[in-house]
DNA sequence: TTGTATGCGTTATCAA
DNA sequence: TTGATAACGCATACAA
């Protein structure tokens, strides 16, 4: 339970009756130090359970070997997949991840960034909260030298690194799949209007419909605040239309879960009266007896990994990251 | 994209033509510094976008305001719930979370602990990997002064702080529920034998059966390595028995998902030919048309939060943590 | 091959 | 009320 203060280089030096600098060099395999001394030092360090003090090393190297990761909510599958991938990349790079969840709260987000700055992280990965404006980061970014890479929920700015999913490719596949099966009355249950992700879905939806020569019905586009109640209300709106849609693209699988439940309550039979495709492709559908028609995979792990790699390229001052990197992964429809 | 090096106290001092110590004191609202000076300093600090250097502060305070959290895998719902709760507690305490995932690999686990030591975290929370022995941590713990709290997957040691779920209460409820519905042929699909969690399940299973006056059938206890294949093999064993069980308690919900799928393949009808209860109570069942009979909730968020609170009590040197804390949360059957 | 001296940013102690 | 100085642990330029 108890224990002693961490061993320092000085203590090792005193014990060995040599100078601290020799110990330091020996521990770092400096070529100028004799093999014998090096061995003696390493042995003693081992015995005394020496662990280098990273916070002290920072002074010299100007590096903490940490990156900060800011995510809206860790318990969401998308983000837990993402952080899992990021941590793996970081660990392989001998970096440690500092974690912060914004809970979609701008103040909390700003607070976390400040904390990360205090800790002098070598870089920051951010998936923006749903309420954060594009410009909220501009002064934060301009005043700092810390490399930042956005992913998934990214700002609509050109002068930043960002990695995100192209929602439109999956949307085209979804609409095509619906039309192939004879659907013409296709609706969109979108997220909050303020969200960039929602705007993109709207645009993609309209474009995909246009590509099929279907004119968009305004009442077929509804919004949800992503709460259970909001999801049900959105579904309610569609169901109470005189000309009810037969196919729905929804914001994500979680929304769809609620939609399906609500549909069942109203006596609407899934994959018969109404068909669903949503974004996310969470691994839960394969266990359901009657899953929705499909889901659009956005590859959180691939996105996150790529974002982490770009961040490390920034940290390592790789040539190509002098210009802002914009990496887009096409989303992909997976039929169930 | 670019930017300057972080502002230091010295720079503020130079600009204001006062001494660094005055700046330091002003920024920390030291009572001896005049109001005017304090205001001037704070204004300048603001202008120059000063952020205190935590790594430097560490020298004086012997604190990094960080805790390390080691989990097997972040993408597992149990652990993503846990880390979410931990991060929330930490953030409220003005602490930052350093993250490491062991991927159930002992070496990786040891590596992460070493890294955390280098970073001089103020405390460590661990949920042990499935392959880690109880004694593997003993020397690590004895050589350090860093407070450590185990949770969920904890070692069978008395002299450590630990928070875990009592599997037996939920098991008793499960067996009782089965027996109430007329089941006598009850099986257990357990995890790897080496796992403490498995031993506990075995014991709880046998005790709960005994409480109902049912003698345990040896062939009704099988093991899986928790892979999809292992799960199917375990189910296969039970299904090929002459006297097939009608009720199964399984290691966790993920295992049960595979069991149900396999059962369907073999033409076994869920909740008719065979009934399932497992541990975890993941939020996916409520969306299934035909969910298993029940699931045993283990409250990952509550466990994790309690573990975090104990850790902070240790860090704050609260009286009661002088003796090892063992907190047990009863698990609870939730019928579907 | 090894030792000495210095500085990283901050704060506590002592002095003014 | 403020300033000068030392110290935290380590790495390195310079000296020996």
C-alpha cells in the first residue's frame, strides 16, 4: 500500500559514487559511457526501481509524449470504437492518450482544451460536439502551436486538418437500393438542423433523389433532437401524413431503433409497410430476427486511426502536413 | 496552423517590468499582492494567452492532476460505460484521465503501468485483463507510492482497494426465476476457467442450485473462451447431451447473442425449447422482438464511479482509505 | 570516459 | 507589497 518516493538519477549517482550526468547518459545508452559503467548504472536503476520522470524530461525535449483526445461521449459505440483505435495507434507510437469528453457541451469542450494546453500535450484530436460552432475553435487554434486534427464531426474550415466520412456515397446507395425495390416515397429523419452532419445528410438526400429523378417532398424531411422522444415525434410526423412514405433514411441506427419500436406500436410492420436505412452500421443488427433493410457504415475506427496518423505526422513535422490535410472516407451501405 | 511557443511567467514579468514571483503570486491570487498589480498581471496574461505549465508546476506540488485508467478494451460496452463515468468524476475533480487499453495482454498492461509511472500520475484505476494473475501486480504495487484501485476484474488479494460486482446475488435471482418457471435442468456456460470471474460464477451457480435443492449436473457446466467459435462449441456440447438442459445461465450477453444464433440454426426455439439469462444487461435487448428471459445488471458506471471516488480519497489522503477498501455491489436480475 | 554547470517554468522561502 | 534566489529531475554543452 505504502512505498517510497520515486527514485531519482541523483540518488543512483550518490549510491554509485559517480555524477548524475554519467547516470543520465548511461541510462540513455550514450556512446561515450563505458560498457562497465553503463551496466552498473542500469543494474542499480533496476534495483532501485527507477522510472524516468516524464514531466522533468519535458523541460529539455519540449515534448510530453501525450496527445489529447476530445470526444462528445465515450459510451457511444461510434466513439468508443474511435478511442479504441486511437489509443492503439498512440500506444504503438509510445504516446499516452489524455482523455476528455465534452458531452456536447461547448464550455466543457473549451475547458478540456485549456486543460490539455496546461498539460502541454503534443497534439490534439477532436470530434466536435453537436453544439459547437465552426468558428469557436478559430482563436483557440490561432493562438497555439499545438497540432490539431479534427475527425468525424469537423468544422467547415479549410485551414485545418480533418478526417471525416462522406455521407453522400452511402446515401446514394441507400436511395438507389430503395428505388430498385420500387420505393418512390422516401423520407429523411434527420438530426438537429444546426448540426453540420445534418446539413450534409439533407444535401446528400436531395442529390441522391435528384439522381433518381425523384422530386423531393418537403414534408418528407423531418428533424429529431436525437432524444427518444424526439425520435418518436419525428416518426409520428411521417406516419400522420396522408401520403405516408414507405422508406426512411434515418440519422443513425440508434434513431432507427426507436423508429422501429414506435412503428410496431402503431401497427406498422417493418420491412413490409415501411423500410429503414440509417447511418452507423452498429454490430447489433446481425443478432436481430427482423433487422432494418440496411445501414451505412462510417468506419469510426478507420477514420480515427487516420486522424491519429495525421496528428503524429504533424508532431513529427512530416513534410506533407505543412498544408491542411482533408481526408474523406466514403460511407458504404451494408444491406442486412 | 502555426503559432508561438507558450507564454511563460517570465515573459509576462519582463513585459510588465516586475519580477516573475510577483506575476506568479498575482496569478494565484496571493493576498500579499496589491489589487492593481494583480489586475495588471491578469490582463497581460490574458492578452498573451498565458497557460500555466502543468509539467513545471508538478515539481513544486508533487502532483500532476492526472489519473491513469487501464481497461482491457475500450470498445466493449461495459468498459466504455465505465470510462465514461470515470472521466466525468475526474473532470469534476479537475483531473485529467490518462488512458491505456491492455487488450487482455499482460505485457501491454505492465507497459502501460510503467508509462503511467513515468508520467507520475497521481493514481491508477485498473480493471485487470483476463490473463493477468493475482500476483502479477504485487511487486508493482509494493514498489510504488501511487494509489491503486481495482475494479470489476479484481485480484483475490486483501491488501488492495477494490470495487466489484457480487455475481452471486444475480445468480440466485436467475436460478430462482428459472425454478419458478418449472426448470430443473439448468446449465452454465462459463468463461475461461482461469478467470476469477468464472470461478465466482461457478461457485455462485452451485450455491444457487443447492439453495433450490437441485444437485449439480457436471455435464451442465461448460466453458467458452469467449470467441464466437468458443461460444458455439460450448452450446454444441450442451445441445448434444442426451438430457439437454432447458435453461442456461451464460457468462455475458455477448455470449448469449451467439448462443441464440446457434440455437436458431439447430432449430431450437428461444424462450420455448430453451431459456437464457446472462450477465451484463446491455441496452440492446429492449429492441429485440424476442429477447432472452433476462439479464443480470452489473452497473459498470456505478462501479467505476465508486472506484474513482475511492481513488480520489486515496489521493486526498482521506482517513478511511488507510485500510484497504473492498466495495461490493450486488448484481441484479432484470427480466425482459 | 567522466564531471561540472546550466537551464527548462514555477513556486516557496527569505530578504527588502 | 515586492524582489531575489533556490529548488524540483533531467539532459546537455562544455570542461577536464
